[in-house]
């Protein structure tokens, strides 16, 4: 089994229902180990305006990294993802943050996720579920990475009641 850490996010449609549906579809093929709270976050990257909901999940899977990427892209498509504008509005975006402790650099996949260190909407929920785990490249813990992150966009927990 492989351990995969995923980041889920979206800002179009019923955001909370879409996060829940993505989790439901993921656990049909993977075992959930940890889930962060769901956070509302200001849009990042400049091409979208509506706030996002984000969550980090830690799962076990028997799939390899490429098969995992195919699987999560199928889920994104099933949930209405349209790839129109980079960092634009979307119903669902699922990113692989980590795959075991592997460092993967292919045309399709970069793990650890190359932008995670500059995004507090990833680092805050990641620190919630794996605070003392070290990034496999720079060897800093998630807590240390969050302290050093220069992103100051608002990230706040969402009550899903």
C-alpha cells in the first residue's frame, strides 16, 4: 500500500457538497487515514474571485502514482471540472501533495506538489493532520513550513453543521 496526501478544493457550485462527494468517491478505492477540517480560503493566483473550500486528506491506496493521478482526474471530471483558465474558478481540484516519500518529476506529475510551500490554504490543513512530518526535499516539518510561508490570504475553518 502507498500513502498519498491529497488537497481538495473548489469555488464553484455547492462547494461543501462537492468536497463531500469527492471524499465519497475517493474512499471507494482508497482507505481514509486522516482528514483535515474544511477551510474557506480567499482565491489564490489571480484568475478567480470566489472563495474556495479546501481540505487535506491522507489515504492509503494500492494504485501507483500515475494511476492515482488518473483516478483523481476522473473524479474532478465527474464533479464538473472544466480546465479553461489556470488558477481559475472550478468545481473541484484535487492535487497530489505527497506520494509516500517519493520525489516524482514527470511531464504529468510533480511530487511533492511544487507550489504547496507558498500556499497557506494547503499548509494550514496539512499542518493540522501531519504537523511534524518533514517535507522530503527541504526536510522542514509542516509546522516549520507554515511558519515560513509568506502567503497571507485568509484561511478559516468552516462549520459544516
